[in-house]
């Protein structure tokens, strides 16, 4: 029964786990792992431990929970990527058009559980999607030779354990099985003028293991400090690349740096998703006010580029295409506050600044027109009883206009030059229960 069920369950979770664009910088889904923290813009994430979503942010926080807890939630993410041309040159394709809104609407779910095995040892399990991205442009689109659509999905299953060393110190550790799927579609930059309209489609996937660890320190009855680390995960993805024919000369034309039109080739690509470090602080200033802070670092320099290599056909061993990301490491800073109205109601607020891993306009990709962003967040928590809580939170992400000057003319994919006006809106809810 299990063997039949598992192969069906994982693709279903992958399909549900991500269908939109990342809200955090790069293609990280940090805030969406627990919708209860959206109202605080993620501030205090590794120290607050208010429900079982602490399994993701800091497994040591499970020692602050009741004997058995579950937490289930999800976040809608609406992204906007609007391009304005500033001198693009698309070469042989002679394309036009701004591509409409390259963003869209996505939904990111999460599920967590924790269980007190003994008074001081807790077990936990988390399921979520820590990375994801989707951009898709309308036709016509002047940058179609660089990307028409780009879709990354991940699924992360995270068993964890926590140990209360004493009244002041708790430690936690977790393993992470993570699966990635990526699909990349662009217009074929071909040598035949009759090939206009043909598209290149690349699919890659793999699964790999990583780990996470954390510590929670009770500095005083009203003050907690949390530190956590999630390891990088290296994938050796495999897949295929093909070109769809539009029924013209593209069926026999050869592409600039890819494969013969209408044929497929197996491919591989190595990619190392970044590690993350979080330092968080919570302080209960009074019976009504709680203050939260957060500093996090993400090692995006683990992706300097992505080389897509052919593994079959006449061009076996050659590079099909290189995604020149040239990412840098990034920092994120968040502060927040909670106001306890009464035993049933709590108001949440927060603000955060999130750096982009994109170094410059020359390295900004049309598939990820990312830039520095500021979060403005608010939320509310309702506790109808001592064992249940419902959180609703929302955030508006102001994104600095993103200049792009990406020149891929030597590969036949033209120059995309202009400005992106970007923004995002998050709306999430979380249900938590102890039993």
C-alpha cells in the first residue's frame, strides 16, 4: 500500500507546493513557511516558537510547545513584473512587445507537527516549499529569446528532534529531503528566418539531502534568543531539452547553441541551493507588548552560474546553455511588534528589508527580474481557546525599480535593456492546535 501511495503523493505535493513567484529575494520562500509570521514580516522567526512551524525556522523551539501540536497553513503570493523597454535589440527574431505582467498568482502551503517524546525531547515533522519561482510573459515579448517562462518548484520534508538541555538552553536538529523540478521555455534563436515561433523547452529534476540545526536561549523570563542554520543542498539534475517546430523551416534548422530543431537531447546541470543563517530576538516589554527582531544571511553565491550540459546525441558533452546568474550573498533585516488586546486577540505588525542576490543590470535575468525589497506587514491572531489559534497576515512588498541590460547577442538571444516595475502582495493564514 505504501509503495503505491508514495509515488503518487510526491508529484501531487509538488504541484500544490508552488505555483507562483517567490516573495523573498532571489527565489527563496522564507516568509511563506509559516503564515503566522507574515504579520511580523518574519521578525523573530527563530525565537518566537508560537506554533509547530518552528520546525522549519528553529527546531529547538519545539521545547516551548505543548505536548502535541499541529500547524497547517498557506500563503497566496501575487507578484508583478512589468517591463518598460529602454533600447532592447533582439537580433534575428525581430520581436516586439513588453510581455505584459511577467508575474502571477501562486499558493504556497505548509504543514507541521511536533510531539513530546519525553519531558525534554521533542520530535517534529515539516512539509513545505522553501524555494520557488515562476515568471511567464505574454506574446509578443521582446525578450522571448531569453525567456518566455521559467518555473522552479521544490518540496521539502523535514523530520526534526529537539532537546531541552536545561531551563535556559534548547538544541534542535533536522534532516531535509528536498526535491526540485525546473522548466524553462524560450523562443528558439535559429539561423533560419522561417523558424520564428519555435520554442526551446528544458526540463530538469533531482532530489537531495540537507540538514538544519538551531539553538534557543532563554536570556531572561521575558527575552529569548534564537539561532538557526539550514545547509546548502547540491543537486545533480537531469532532464532533456527539445525544440518544438511551428511547421516551417524550423523543423530542419539548427539552433544557435542548442540542438537540431524538432529533436531532443538529454541534459544535466549542477546547482547548489544556498544555505541560510538566522539570528532572532524576542522581548516581552509588558503584559501587552512584545518586540521582535531578525537578521538573516543567505549564501546565494553558491550559484555563480548554471551550465546546462548535453548528455546524449551528436553534441554529447557540450554546453547547451549557461545561465549567467553571478549571484552574491544577501542579508535580510526585520523588526516587528505584537500587541495583546486580550486573551483571545493579538495584533501583529512588522517591517523588513531584503537584499537581492542580483549584482547588476548586466546580470539581471528576464526570468528573475529581482531587486531589493521592503516588506510592510500586519496581521491578527485569534485564540478561541487555550489549545487553538488562527493567524491571518498580509504584506505589501515594495520593490525598487530593477534596471536590466542583459546582452546575449553573441548566443543569438539579443539584448534586453530597460526597467522593471516590480511589487508583490502576500496573504496567508495558519491554523494551529494542541491536543
